[in-house]
């Protein structure tokens, strides 16, 4: 890992999605981040559950609790909800630094 990526990782504290340039996407990620830290058991659910279908089709109590707490739920299509929650799943499974590095590499931030 280069010094550049180490610098960028430390520049973006956990939950700081300011490197996401699209404003609505960034707002949805921030909302989801806040939600998974507010809903009891949400982080463990994302970390341990093998979710193999789009979020709009998940029908279990834990997923419903998370989705019901999203303040930006009404801004989502089924695809954006799935993408947002997959991003949160990636963060909790692999860590914030790994996520930031991956996003910066793929988007050439």
C-alpha cells in the first residue's frame, strides 16, 4: 500500500463519505451509515448474514428494521437501496480503510 493511500485513508474518518462526488449517493451512504450504527444488531447482521438477493426482496425482521430507519428510504429505487446496503455490508465486513482505498482506486480520487 502506498503512502498516498495511507494518507487518504486517514484523511477520511469513518463515516466521512465526502470523497463520493455524487451528492445524492453520498447523502444515501451517510444515512445508511448512521442507520446501521443506530439500529441495534444492524452491524452484526450485515457482517454475518449471507445476503444473496437484492435488498428490496429481503423479508426478514432485521433487514426490515434497518430499512424502516433509513430517513432517505423514499429517495431509493430498488437498485440504489441494494447498492447502498452492499456498500455498508462491504464496510462492516472488510473495514473502513479497505473500503476507502478501493473506492479511491476505482474512482481515481
